[in-house]
C-alpha cells in the first residue's frame, strides 16, 4: 500500500481542508480522505475498515509534540508504516467581495495564532481561538461577515469558497509538521530506502537506568533523531519514552542496540519500522 495506489482511503483528525487533510492529499494523491473529529476517531476508522491508513500529526518543529497522539499510539494497536513532513503555509482569507481593510477579527487554531503574531500586530486584528484552522475557515464562510477573517490552508480556502488576502503569513517560514502514517498491519520494507524505527519503552526506577538503556545506541553507532518522555498514570516515578532511530532492527548495529535497550528496560515495544521520508535527506543536504 503506497502512494502509487489511487483508490485507498486515509483518515485524519480535523475538518476538511485542515493541514492534516492537505498532508493526506500530498502524500497519497488520488486517495479519498476521511475527516474525523478526534485522533481516536482516525485510529478507529482504520480498525473498523473505514480507512486503510491514518495520517497522525505527532510533532511540529515550532510548537513541539502533539500530546494526544502519544497517549493514544501505545494502545492504538496499529503499526507505523511511514512518515510525512508537511510544510505549514498559513493563508489569511475572508468572504468573497470583502477587503482586508474591513477585517477586524481573525479566527484560527490557538497554535496557528501563536505562529502569525506579526501579521496580527501589523493589521491590528483581534485574535479569536477556534477548534482548528479549517473549522475557522468554515465558520467565516458560514457567517459571511467582512469583519471576520481566518488563517488556514489554501486548501481550506478552496473548499469553503473564501478569498485569500495574503499567503505565507506565518512568522517562521520553516514551519513544518511531522506525521506518523499508521496501518493495521506492517508493510514490506523497500531495500533501497533509509529506514526509521520507532520504539516505546519504560525504564526501571533506579539510578542510571536511562543511561544504561541508551548507551547501546552510542556504542553501536545508531543515530537517535528523537527522544521524548511521558509520565504514566500521573506518577512521578513511572516514565515512558518514545524513541525514533535510524536503521532497521534486523541489521547488526540496531539489533544489538535494541537488545541492550530491552535488557535494561521494564517494558519495550517496537511501534513501527518504516521508510524515511525524502524530506530527511533534503534536510541533510540543506535543500529543505
């Protein structure tokens, strides 16, 4: 199941036109996108056979991690089969026939509001937080008022019939969201692509436990690209970690590193082994 298949269905959290919807359309052109109110709903859509894949936002290079997905992934019962990096390009939009000079209030998701502070200041707009970016565009279209504008994707403007006043209004032009792509079963790994492995583990509550767990990656030359910790059940003594590393678990260096991790961990599970996004290689070469 790859982007070459043209008749699949892919679920995402958000309204039609959300950046997750755009990510689905970019990574899997020709597929039917399935909007869901929550991440849990997107995961359930895959389990129930309503979708073949789920596009799940996991982190943004400006806003940080997406908390909901890390609480859901361990118990989701799905396999991470890919990753996608989506550039976030915010557009300022309003109802057709209105002008930017008439705008007074700007509606969008709270994270997006934090990413367009310069534009809000320059245009002297009143920020109003909404559930999501596409939902804000939908509301502005429904209200039909010249004084209300939204910050959302170009796709949202197209879907809800809004006029784009300004493009790329975000303060940081490198704003990018990373997504995990999840499926019911693992997919065959290509031999000609670099591979990522995502691991979930718990360390024993003892001195040096994390040092012992991670030491094997350094001694075996394995590159860690991400390590995040989460408290379990509100306990300060029980910590869970999510780890992304480069490589395949069946290759000697990562196999040995994971063996050491499992030995020193209280619990260990591989959530997915999947091809690296081409975006990673572009970043390494300085193109992206």
